[in-house]
C-alpha cells in the first residue's frame, strides 16, 4: 500500500515538475541574451573555451530533445535551442556542452553511466515483459519475478548515477555562462532557474524508479511467506 502511494505521489510530482519545466522554458525563451548569441553560438564558444575541437554542434527535431552523444561526439540541440538567442537556449546549450567537457575530462560518473548503457538498453527492452510474466506465474516460476527485479534494479541504478552527471553539467554550464559573460546580472538567475527545474526532473525520475523497485521487491517477498 505504501509503495503504491509513493508511486502515485512521484508520478504526480513528475507531471508537476515536467509542466513547470516546460513553462519555465517557454518563459525564458522570450528573454533574449544581451549579446544576441544563439544556442549554436553558445555551444561552439563553450567547446572552444574548454579546448574541445573534435565535437560538432548539430540541430535535431523535437522539443527539449537536446543531448550530448559521446559515441559520435556531437552536441545535439533542438531547433528551438539551436536557432534561438534566448536565455533558455543558452542555458540548455551550455548544459549539453557541460557533458562534452565531462567526456573530455573523463568525469567518473559519466564513465560509469556510459558503461551501463548497453545493460540498460537490454534491461529496458525486456524488464516489463519479464516482470509481467513473473507476476502472472509467481507461484510456478518465482525466479522469473526475481529476474525482472534484477533488470529493473539496473535501470534504477542508472537513474541515480545520472543525477551527479546532470547536476555537474549544469554547474559547469552556469559557471561558464557567468565567467564568459554570456549571461549578465540581469538574466543569469533565469538561466540558473531553468537548469534547476531540469535537474528536478531527474531527481523525481530516480525516486520514482526506486519506489517502483521497492514495490516489486515487496511483491516477491510477500510470495515467499
């Protein structure tokens, strides 16, 4: 019962935080940078300022689809970030470049997260099917649910390892935006606020995953009594 309550609470929190993040992004997307730099300009400058010349900045479709791909060394910015000269665009672009800097400096949590990607991809593909089968056949094949719990635990661990990676990328972004003069005293707090709400989404996702994992464990423990 408690696990169900936690799952519902974190699900609601996730929706609230996601809605708030979208609201903040739309609001700060209307506030231009004093220097007129676009997200692409900001990304390219941050990479150069950190001595990174082998990472390309590209544009991708979608909203808030921005990401850094360590496999092909690309900072991928959504159209709304790539072409915009707003505070929100600068914050997002700098954050994604923060991951590129982490990669270049062999930041340990990023290395751990990257190492887990193959296992997480496999677990994410099969975990719900294995857990469903495990619940349905819990009496005849109790080990199947345990396998599902193990797969889900991999995704939960990945969620928690992601937290320091994302928070550190935002810290690097905000520090650089300030010292490089990209943001000013007038708008730096807005960039900080946008990245703060983005970080909250990862925190809620990790806690929600943990609550769900505990729920599955309780089902398995209840069957053994």
